């Protein structure tokens, strides 16, 4: 794409490197900030700070959001002084948050009433992927809208997959989270099993990594569990939030997902112990009691 004016909402651990990549691609960014120090950080990046989502969207042809919850996305897009009040017809809203696919469809319908397009584009790869511009991006919405913004998304991620209509990207992300965190729980249980029998966990991990149990999550979480290094890479509170979304949708659909439900209970215990801002590898600590 030629130089594009972009609105960006959510200058957090993920959003900040995303903005950096968009600016490096030659685009102009108008960033919504709530605090004076955040405005200074936006200026330091090269973005123009804005005091409302509507102001950030004004004059932008594409608006990115990367916030925490379904309620947050609804508020910044549709609430008072939201994007819908500042965006012109034809604007494309790209949401990188992980939220309910049901809410996503409702938001897309409301935006469409104003002629504003929407793409749900949740990501996998965490802050490391955001910094390296190597995120996996799962897209829901119109294929032709994706093609219009693909050059922008290519500045943020290496794999961009169109899943289907509005909400499909969010469904794919929740599927990713279910498989990912159930895997983390399995790794924690394997490490606890080895510990209980006084077997060297590091050597067990080495053997597992080259066998059929090998996986990206084992490579990432296994060494952290062996070292009892629970510094946050992926904060457990975010996985707990995503599992809450998935569990509620499964309940509405009448689905029985026993591994997810058991893992959700373990995440709940982790949160109760006050480890929500620690890494999800803390599931091992839950088993250790």
C-alpha cells in the first residue's frame, strides 16, 4: 500500500511494536492514548497522540485495535467518542484483540450500518512475535477487505490466513488457545510426574523434545518449568480470559470439552493464588500445591 494514515488503539506490550513496524513501513499513525506519559511514548515512536478513539480514527483509512476484552473493543469502537463517531465510510477496522466471536459479529454489523468495514484479526506469537513481526494472523471478514490491507498485516506477521466470515478469526484463535493451554497443562503434569519419582526433569524434557511429544509449547514451557522460571512470557491471566470466553461459548453450544474444562479449573486455581501476571508455565506450581 502507498502511505496510509492509520488509527491505532492499544499501545500496550503488543501494540507498541506493531506501531513501530507500521511507522517503519512508511505509514502515518494516529494513536489513542489515555495518559500524558502514554502520549509522550507515542510521540517518541513517531505517532501522533489522540485523546479519543474518534479522534484517532478521523482521517484514517484503516484503524487497528488491540485491547483486552470484548467490552473494551465494543467501547473503543462503538461507545461514546468511539471510532464509529470519527471514521468515514469505507474505513477498515482491524481488531487484533482476542474476544468473543459473537461480540465480533455484532460489532461488524453495527459498523456496517455506517459503511465501515471490519476484520477480526487475532494473533498468535505473543510479544516476541510482535517484536519480530512474525505473528500468525487469523482473519475473519470479507476476503476482498483482507486483500486491501494485506500489505499492512504483512508488516506485522509472517502467516496471514483468511478463515471465513466475521468472527471466524476469533473462533480460530480460541481453537489455538484451547490446544495451546491444554498442551501446557499436559507438560506441567509430565514434569510433576517426573518430580514425584525423583527423576531428573531436565533429562525427561530432553527425551520428550525429540520424541512424539515434541512441540513448540514443550520447547518454550518445558525449560521454564524445569528451572522454575515463571517470569511472564505469556501472562496466565490472558489465557484465563480466553478460556473463559471459550468455556462460555461451549456452554451455549452444549459442547462437552473435558480437557478444556479441566484445564480451565487449573487456570482458575492459578488465578486464585495470585499468579495471574506470571507465566502460564505456573500451572506446574498449581500441581505442586
